């Protein structure tokens, strides 16, 4: 697992502990084109826009592949 993936997982765990955190709201912020799915470029751009600069496009691709169990984006 790359550094970007580890950071993303830590952030996911942190957010899961916040009662007010709404996963769908996060999803819609990442899926700005309202496609109904998130690809690696969506995730990469979202992280860059939110100050996470050390994540590479490859890290983003690996994160999406890890969580996309049915490989549909």
C-alpha cells in the first residue's frame, strides 16, 4: 500500500468516527459531474483541491480499485 493509500485509509477511519459525517455528501463532492460513480481522476482532483498534494494518480487508481469491489467505478 502506497503512502497516499495509507493516508486515505486513515482519513476514512477518522471520518467514520464523526457522527455528522455523511458519506453520500462526500461522494457527491468527489463526483462533481454527477456520473453516479467515482474514477481515479475524480479522486485525484478532489484530493489536490483539498490540499493533499503527495498523492499520485497511481495512488488514486489503486484506492479506487481497492474499494470498487465490482469494478464498475
